[in-house]
C-alpha cells in the first residue's frame, strides 16, 4: 500500500502543503549551519543569484531554476521535519523542485556527518489546498508549529517565514502577498473577527491543527 500522501494530485497553478521528516523520526537539522544550508538551497533555486554569491554545492545551472515556476508562500523548519507551502506554475514543477531540494540537502548532510543511506522518511508528502479558509489555517499551523512543539525552548524565528508576514523581514524568495491579501477582505473579518494577520496567528483560540485534521504531519 502506498504511504499516506505519497500519491500526489498535480494541478497547474496548484497550491500545496509539502512536508517530510527524518527517517525513524531522526533529526535532519543538527546545528545552525544545517538550517541555513537548507534555506540557502531555497534561495538558490528561487532567485537569480549574483555572481558574487558563493557556490555552496549548488550547480550554477540550478541557480534560479524554479524562479518563475515555484512561489514559496510559507515555511517552517523543525529539528526532525519541515513544512513548505508552495504554489506551482506547471504540472510537474513542484515534483522537480522537491526532488532537487531534497537530494541536494541529503548529499550535504550525509557528507557533513559521514553517513550513508536515506535521510528522509520516504518521499515528500504533498496535499493540494483547495479552499481559501484551509489555506489561511494552514499558514497559521505552519507558523505556530515551532511554538506548539517547543514551548519550553527559545523559538528561532529565522527558521520560519513568520517575520516576513509581520513586515519585520523582507525575504526576496518568500511570497506573502497571496495569503495577506485575504486579510484585506471583509470575508475574513466575518469568519475570524480580525483583518490582522498577527492577531489571526496569535490570538485566535481555535486550533488550526484540529481544523486541518489528518492533513498534517503525524
């Protein structure tokens, strides 16, 4: 039987919740350099990098490869898993993007820690987002993930896109407009009693994880 969410439903202009974790639930980010290298890969694939940028293992042919094919809407990196919210342009852009991202990071990780074998627990999982309110709760779930799972620890905000949504950071390769534009509408105010994204994330009593149900990482 195929692993849950391993069978993807590809759509042009589709929005997807992508997630995966380490094999046997092991950590895939062991120090700051690991997080930063994963973020570097995202930057390399999604932007036209300058010649002055150092090549850290990404082929020059790969730089900016997905710039007009993938919009990264939100992300969260946790010690043993990650969440990405993306919109693809073509039918197979997401699949090619994730294959490149995960392969490059796995090669980096295995070389650094002198290990062999798979890094991830199977292929990445991807859920097609079909409803507007689901999209909003998904962005909330992703941005609250570090707080929910690490209440007793200091949360590293640089490993999520939340500060981009608050206007505290402007990451070139993160597109916040698609989600934030909803908070300019009266419909969101009627549903959630707010048109402020920060209040929606931090003040809403409703548990977005319950709303998303089985379509979150186990």
